[in-house]
């Protein structure tokens, strides 16, 4: 089986020759180290811009170099999302996709956004929301063609981290408080963000859905210990919009892969009911996200992608310890599993030797 055949089989619940493997989306500094040690020349790396989202750790996504690294490391799929290309968004005046801070520089996640003090939905209507006419998907299409030529599966579509974008429009604390003090304002801002993302994704998928194996989008709504918001708030302010995104992806006959770090076990049943086919990245040290718990509760209902601990094991463990843990995870999760780091943006403290140990154990049959 090649990567595409393998990942398609796993996502469809069919037998594969082995579990899948994805290196993840290493931070730029990690990619530099790995490529140097593997002898991969710098083939036009493109630095990320402020259009990229915080959760991506400003990891650049150069087509040639990124592809060569994944091929060298045995990844079964590539992630090709327009959101992580600086060239995707081209405002004629250089404005960001979402000017959440009104032109100010970011200092913290709790920093007050432009709607921090908003109590009137008419203010939301007056805001200059992004125009999807300024999107350019050429770089993403080029990356897709490169990966497809090597028989890799491709995950894509817009990343659509609306939960983070809405949060940034208020500031983290203000966002969570306004769910109770000004819920109509929160809903109005969320609706505007979703309107843009759904239209942007429609344009994106009209061009590339036939080349994709899954729609991959992400929103981090868990902490190390629990959800960032209550299950009730999640069901009101987040889940209905997940459903809209999932329904759109399904309308293009795509499998749906959802990314969220943190302890999200409480709402996994909601996500499965909404149509999520695979969960990523399974933050191994977060409460309730250990392999045994996830397999006991959800094995056979959703595909698992991730789970190899990036907090302690990958940076500080030995290659032997990493290989042993990967084999254990394969035994626990079974066939519906793609080995990958528990946070995709692995940092330079994860040595190439340890990444190879993870890879080699994943590829064992």
C-alpha cells in the first residue's frame, strides 16, 4: 500500500497493511535541524506571516522542502491548508485576514480585542470583515500536486480556527465572560467569522476537494486539565458551528479530521455524533486523553491520530523508550490509528534520532 491507500483504508475502517504515520508539522527551527541532518537542501522555504494562526507556531510550509522532509521521514499524508501560506491572503492594503486587535501588536492571549467592550451587535455589523475575493489558493494546489505525485494522502481545506479567532476578537477572559453577559454579541461575532470561513472553504474545496482524502480543520478548546469552557457553553457557542463545517466537508464527500489539543474527552461523543471521522492530536498527558481511556470509550467510533507524548517522552526519552511506547499505542488503539506526535508542531528539543525512533516503530508490521 502507498500512503494514500493506507490512510483511506484506515479512515474507512478497512484493513490496512499497517497503522499510519505522520511526522506532524514541525516548527521552523525543527525543520531546519532535521533537514540539515538529513541532507535536505533548503528548497525555497517560505516564512509564515501574521496571517498564520498562533496555534501553528508560525511554522512555514514550503512545498519542496516540507515534502522532502515528510518523504524522508515516511509520512503517509501531507497537510495542505491555504491558511498556512503567507501567499493565501492578499489584501490590497496589506491588512490581515482578521484585524482582531485593531492594528495593535499581540502581547498576550488575554489582551483586549476590538470587541472586548462591545455590548451592541450593531457594532459587529459595522466592522470591516474579510472579503474572500482576496484569497489565492495557487500555492496550496502546487503542494497538493507534489504530494499526490508521491502517492501520499492529502488532508486539506481551510484550517478555520474560528474559536481562536473569536476569542482574539474579545481577549480570552472577555470572551468567556461575554458568553454569559453578552451572548448575542458573541454569537454575532462568531457568525461573521463563520460566514467568511464557510465561503472561503467553499471556494477552496471547489478547486481541490477531488484531490483531498480528508478535510482537516482545527480549534483548541481543551486545557491540560479540562475543557476551556463548560460542556453547556461548548454546545451553544462552538458545536453548532462545528456542525456547519462538518456538513460542508461531507457535502464534498470528504472524511472529517478535527484537531484540538487538551482534555476534550467530555465532548468527544458530541463530535462523533456531529460526523467527525478522526481526532488529532490526542494530547497524551491531558486528563482523560490517555490511550486506554480513549480506546475503551471510543475505539471503533472514531480514528485516532497522534498520541505520542511531546511533553516528556519525545524530547527527553530514549529511542528505546519511544519505540516501546509507539508499539504499546499500536496495541491499544489497533488498526484505526495513525502514529503521530501528541502536538504536531514538534520543537527542536525533539532530536531527529527520537523522531526516527517514533517513525521506525510506527512502520513495523
